[in-house]
């Protein structure tokens, strides 16, 4: 007998372990570790993952696996082990770790159906109509006609059964192909025996005499200008046959990628690439921090390192922040490595993601370029992992499993004995501190590829502008420079730092601000549909004309959205052609790429946008970058706010003057004296690093301390507070005396979706006991979590403290 150890798709403490199932004889040869199977679990059937196979079980009677969901394993041995590590490291259930590794198409959906077991006459009257001429109905359809208790009663009497059908969302795309059933000699005979009038059929047979291979029906019809009836006639005569052929949905099929070749490296690049190549050659695991100013040619170092890996017959993973996965980035990799590249990002449809993933699984590609989740690409022979813009927050997943792609890449690098490259012009303080200590190897690029100087930055104090009567959102200097660029026919990027700076509505008489009734946060004004929206729970209401508090009509809109900026721009400079890039204009598939292509082709003078235009853009005609609100992130309740501001401003400045034309940058701010703004204008990372490290040390924050955040939420305020108090007490008792435990305290956003949120923050240097203590807390409150609506979220090394 063969026993499968299966992790079932039921995320709970009691089920977070392998269950033994007997493999039926007819499936013994087929079932392998890493496959998904459907198994009976209690009264229903659920999806499960086969973790390993054994020849015996400690249980005397076992239930059997119902059926396999896959023909080949979807997770290899390394990914199964990685899930184990992930569940310990991020305190998640193993099933959550498995799910995170798969494309959305492979996440199962369950469809509940009610099946009639007895004769229709036996069940009560309302069911007669429901089961008219059928033996199964959907659960949702039944509940529209009959009550839940009546269904329960019939199930108890054995007349009905509730079945859970597991459905995979992965549909393979199939196309119809036509091929000849006959050999050349038989085809000629068939041609001679054709009716004289059958000209169309004659043309088709002549085609197959010339090309004796299968062809897609759609192409055949258009090439021979014929109809499907003609083909059907030849199929009925037994001359041709049709077959369904599986086809990949290729998001880049329509695009031609111009082949590019390795560039000659500068002396600096040659110096940094040598240790990387040595590590690839010797198959050694080493973490390199590639610290290079914007435009210093980090991408070329990546490309030539990947080339070396591919020549050894190994594979490469390249991670880029979701926002920087621009068509330009894809072009660079596809242009150099062609069809060897798979691309994974959120702009693809579920089907396209599934097809790209299957190319990796079937070993049809050797390079994957993608956002965070691409770190789980099912490669078996990794030679290098590259994380570009390693400081980016998007590499940290905010829901379970709360992993950081950097940690996962280092873990995989150890398994495969391969180098990891972390690249950035503004490395995270944690990474730079590790490089200073020698944990990572520091490689530096200080010059731009074309030896152009970094663009000069001017800081404009908007308080002065106000004092001198300029109430516009543009400073006089910025308007002057914009006009100058229009005359010279050069391009400008205007960046609106929107994070933490929403447009809200306030009454000027009584100061009332419109807030969300379910969350403690002001509603954001959306001009394009004149609605007030909550960005946390999705609540929306029409914009008020009069104040609900004091009935005043003096309602004022505060904050600047991209639409507002665009309106003002068109008023001041009607001749300027503006392309706006924000959530509203780029929500449609392919819109992002279309807008950037228009800008590249010179169809606009100004590119106006938020976060998404700060990274990865490289256009030769951009000579001016204006940042409209440099300081909005500084005021968020987050110890990393200065670091994030510095990184963003440095990145956005790097968009100017990357080619022959010289660039200029203007920062508009209300806090010009803040060191992160001053130092980003000088692009002085080293000085910023030493200033920020002093502040972090004095407040016991990373990289000097590790932190873990526990957030408790419940619909009753008293419950949220008391549970957080109990947890804080346990943590203080069980951890080392020099560990700092702060709390309980209300979360910066104290209520979301009518749930009150309280936090406890743990700061520690070494805490061998931490994971055990946290796991015991989750286990202790398991009952409340499953039945009482309590939620406990534990984030080890959080990126957001909100």
C-alpha cells in the first residue's frame, strides 16, 4: 500500500498538518509529491497538496484520494521544503504558503451543489419544483426557494447530499488545427476523383500537397480565402481531419522585440561584474549589494551576468517592483534573450499568467522577469537571482504569508548555491548596514554610463511663494522652466507625491471633515465621478453641497489630485500637450504602455503622474523634472518616512538628463530644511545614511533592532483592547528582559470596516524564543479567531506600521 501525506485546503490550527490518505491502486503509479489532489475531508471534498509518500500509516483505516487535479506536480521538492520554511518564518499555515507559490488560475474554487439521493416523491413539496428534471442544483439557487433548515432536515433524513465540487480556474486555450489524413500519393488520387465543380476543395487539397503539416484552421481559411463548410466537406470525405491543439496566451505575441547585443562595459562596470562572474563560475552563494547612481548602467550588469548563467545551462529570476515593470524593462530582457524570457506581472489576465507560469514549469524558458511572486518560479537549476530597486516596499507581502521577496531569494540562493544581486541607487538602510558589516558584498557604481553629471536640483520654498501672493500649485520658477521647455521642444515630467496626501473635503465655517462611517479615515474626493470614497473599505457617497454639521455652503476641497493639476496646467499653458498617468487613466489593460509610447513618440510635452512614473523611465528628451509636493510622505506615522522620501526624490530626479541633453530638477516643498529633502537634492546617500542611522539608533529601530508588529482587531472596542493587553502581558513575561515591548496602543488608523484595531510592537536584538511565543499566542486564541470574529495579525519585520 502507498500512503500520501496531504495538506488540506482548510486554513486552521487543527488542520495545519499532513493527513494520511490511501492512494487507490489505479492511481499508485501516478500520484507524486507536489501534486494537487481532491480528498474527502469530513462530509465534503476539498483540495489538498501531496507533501510526501510513505509505505505505511499509523492509522488502521484510511480514506482514499478521490482524484488527482494535476498530471504532473505543480510544486517541486525545493518549493515543498520552502513552504515549510515560510510557514515557520512568517507564522502562516502551510496551505497559505503553497497557495502563494501558484498562479491565480491554480487556486481552487469550490462550488456547492445539492444532490438528490432519494426518489423525488420522498422529499418535501418545495423541493419537487427545484429538482424538476435534474438531480443536482446549485446551493445558491436552492436558497432562493427553500430555507437552510429545510435543507438540513432533508440531509439529516438521507434524502439530499451537499457536495463541494472543486474547480480549477485554469483553462488551457485550445485552437482548431487541420491536417491531412492521407499521404502524398493518396492525396493525388483524391484530387483526381474530385467533382469538376469542387474548385474550393481542389485548392485546399493542393495546399496540403505542398505543405504536408498541421495548420490552424483560422489561418488556412484566410490564406486560401475559403469557408469552414469546404473544410467540413473534406473532413466528412475522410481526406482531412481536425484536432484541438493547446496554445499559449502570449501577452507579447503582437510585439516584435528588436534584438540587442551586450554593450561595452565601462571600467567601473567591469570592476563590479568580476566578483559576480566568479561567484557564478564557482557556484557559490553570495549576496551582492550593487549600489549605483541612477543611470549608472546596473541593468547592463544584470544582463551580462544572466548571459553567463544561461551559457552554463542554468536559470535566472529577475524581480522588479510592480510599478517599474514598464514595457521598457520587458523590452530590455526580451530584446537580449528573446523567447527564453517569461514575464509575470499584475497587468496580465489570469489565463496569460497561467500560460507564462506553465512555460517555466515545462522548462521552455530560462529567465523569468516579474514582480514579487515571481520569486516562487518553479525553476530547478537556478544560477542567479536579481532584485532591482531592492529598497522598494512592494517586495513585502502585506497579507498571509507576510514574506519579503529578499528573504525568500536568499533562502533559494543558499539551496542552489547561486549569487543574489540586490541593486539600488538608494539601498534600504538594513541592506546598506549589512554591506558595511560584510554580511553582503558591496559593489559600487558612482558615475553615469555617459559620464553626464547628475542633474542640478533647485529647492523652492512654497511658504515664500504664498507670502508673495502666489496661490497657484506651481512656483514661479517651475512655470518659467516649463515655458522654456515648450519653446525648446524638450519634455518634462511632473511628479505628484500622492502617498498619504489625499484630497479631502472640509467645511470652512465649522471645520467638519467628511469621514468614512466604518473607518477612522477621511473620505477621498474623486472628481471624475464626483464621489467621496474610502480607500480602506470601499464605502462611497455623493459629494455634499452643504455641510452636514452646520448647513453652511462653504465646502472646500483640499489636497491636489492629478486631475486638478492637469486642469490648472491647461489654464496656464493651453498650448502644452499633457499626458496624465494615474489609477484612473491606467486601469484598462495595456493603457500604461500606450501612454508611455505616446510620450516616447513625442506626442506630448508633459508627463504628469504619481508613483508609477518615478521609476524605470528612460527617455532621451526629458530635461526637466518637477516634484510638486516633495514632503507629503514625511508626515506619515512611520519611522521609515524620511527614508522613503529620500528614495523617491532621488529616483524621480534620476529621470532627467539621462542622455545627451542636460537635465534640471525642481523640488517644491513646505519643509525645505528637512535633511531628507536637502540631501536628496544633492543625491548624497552616504550622508543621508549616517544621519538617519543616528536617529534609528537613538529610537531603537531597524537596522539596530528587529521589530515585530501584532495587530488585534474586533468589532467590539473592549474585546480588541483586552486581548491586546493580555498578549502584551504574555510577551513581556516570556521574552528577554532587554526586549522592548510597546503597547497596547490604538493603531494609527484605529478603525477599518467597523473593526477596532489595537497594536503591540516588539523591538529586539536577539530573541531565540520569539517564534515559539508568537505561535503559542495564535494557538491560544484559535477558538476566538474561528468563532468570535477576532483577528490577530502578526508581521515579522513589518514595512507598514499603519
